C-alpha cells in the first residue's frame, strides 16, 4: 500500500539538495550584489567573498566525491568554474580586481542550471 521505491527517495533527496544549493547560491548573489555596491574594501565585500569561498569549497568537495551522480565531464567543468570563482574572489580581496559582475553572472548561471 505504501510502496515507495528507492529511486523515488533518491530523486526526492536530489531535488531537495538542488533546492538547498539554489538557496545558497541566491544568498551568495545577494551578498555579492551588496558588495559590488559598497566596493571591494567594504565589510560587505569581505563577507561576500568569505561566504562564496566556503560555499564553493563545499561544492567542489562534493563534486570531487566519486559517489557524486553527475557525469565526470560535468563535475570537472563545475570544479573548474568553482576554482575560477575562488581565484577571482581572491583577486578582489587583494585589490587586483573589481570583477563582482563576472562572479555574479557565473553564480547566476550555475544557480539557474540547478532547476
């Protein structure tokens, strides 16, 4: 009567995980937008960069896990994007870049791909 397949549970779990990832990326976009308005030397910039680096660190760790269900090529591409975002965020904090717009665009693209 209450037969739920393992595949249904896994799909529900994956959908929930993607929704959480979207929320985390939305929060990053909000922080980055505030940082862009205030400038790279602001407290908002520091907060946005630290959050973004932690978020991408978590995502990269998950993507590198062999049990991750995404295809190998997609995982590799997302890891490369994450490393670029972290590097660009470092450049902003060291005042070598002001490329908030680029990071925001990439983050939006990744977020939109989770739908």
